[in-house]
C-alpha cells in the first residue's frame, strides 16, 4: 500500500514466529522497509508466538497508547517442574510429583488469580531496575529486590486438561506476566509448574487502522488476514485530499475540486474522467 507521506507511517500487525525476539522482528522490519523509526508495543519472549504490534514512522507517536491496552493469550503450562525462568527455556530447579487433580481443584487454583492481585515481576522480564532491564541483570547472575505490581485478569478459560499439561486462555491487563501466572498456579496446586507454550491472540481492539495510520500490507494475525477495508482506505484518501472516494465531502474540504468548470455540468453529478483515486 502506498504511504500518505514521504516514508511509511503506520501500525504493522505481525504474527511472530517462535525463536525470534521482539527486537529481531524490529530489526528485520527496519531492514526491509529501510526505515529507522520502528518500535514494538509489548515484548514477546522468544518462545512466544502471535500478535506483535509494530509502530512505524509517525505511528510511533501512539506507541504508548497501544502498549496500555489489554491483551489476550492462549498457552500451555506443565505441572511438576519449576524452572529458573518460569518457562521451558530455563533450567529445571525443582521437580515434584503431580497428584491426581480433579477439574474442580484446577479451576479453584485458576480462580484464585482472577480480578485484581499482585504479581512479582520475574528476573527475566524487560522491566527496568535503575534503568537496566531485569533480564540483563539476570544474565550477570544477579537477583535484585522487586516490587510486586498490581495486575488484573478479566477472564480465563481452561481449554484442555491432559496432565501434566493444562491448556488455558486468559484476558489480562498491561504488565501481566503469563509465565509468572503459570508458576503461581503450579505453586497453588502444590506441585510447581512452568510455561510450556504461549501465543498472543489479541492486543486491545486489534484493529487494522488506528487514528489515521494505515496498516502496511497483509499480515497474518491469529490465523486470519487483517487488511484495511475500503472505508478505511477512503478515510486515508480523505486525509490526503483525494476528491474521488467515499468521503468526498471531507475531501473537498481538504482540497478544492480540481475539475475545471464546464458549461452544462452540474456539480454533484457524475464527474468526468479525472485523476485516479489511490483507493482504486
């Protein structure tokens, strides 16, 4: 899609693959689009897949707004083993037998972490302590004091129980650590747990057109394709001053009708052939 400015401006919805860091995706987009001003709206760990919002050019102006949105995840936790990173990439630090747990017992553990509660940020998180991300301190073998942070779980679902694995979905607030969620549920059940798989399926309203910035291209997100609609393209053209689109009254305000006046031609009637509309 053609940008409305000299360089691309917008919000890019990326379906991140496993094994890549969020910075890897940012670096790839910078290289492919040949633009330096690219940021992401919420870190996804290497084991995580799914929706990663990237802001490009002037789109970075709304990065903080997008980062503050609620997020939805689907994941799998594995009972019986606690790791140093609270996910499968870490070193196993403790193993415990998994008892015969009923669905009611498992649901009660999940229910404990619903609504408002406090989470302790893990040492492998991107949260900063004294201006330094915690994960960088963790790589140096350091463990520092952290303040618990208030988070919120709006709703959850237990999708499948095949012990020691439990598949779940959760809708949560900004700053929520799903790995810590899995760890804490395992501690509540008395056998420990770590996060095995994670996929972000939604961030905020997950729209393809935000505050006048056009999403660039067709990007697979949550197993479907998100692209600007004809109305969204029309609105974008209106901002560019196009006079032949669905938003013609707004376009006329943005830029006067360039058609020369002709005898016998009534304004508002079918226009003669003119410059092509970017949306066509």
